[in-house]
């Protein structure tokens, strides 16, 4: 997945869909768009929290997820990854 494809996926994502959120976090990390440390720093979450999100064991509330999506899009647009 390219950076632009990921941005489009995040923009189209539902703030209510836990599975979709999990897939976005996994893609960010697994495809090297962000490191776990960078993601933690960018959104203010701990590494254990990020791991739980990636594994689908938990996810943020819908309004927080929407805020996180906006921050992730901005970060991806700023970086030439």
C-alpha cells in the first residue's frame, strides 16, 4: 500500500469500525510508515496501548479515533515516506 492509498483509506474509515481501525494501525506499523515509538509520540499513547490496538484487543472511543485519524493523515502528508 502506498502512502497516498493509506491516506485515502484513513479518510474513508468509519470512526465506529474497530476492525478497520486495527487494520490501519497494523498497516502503519507493518509497512514502515511509522515506528511504534513514532506512533506513540504522535498520538500520545503508550506502547502497550498501541500493541492492544494493533492486535484488536482494544480500541479508542469513536470520537478519539476520529481525532487520531486526522492526526495520522497530517503526519503522513508531512512525511515523504
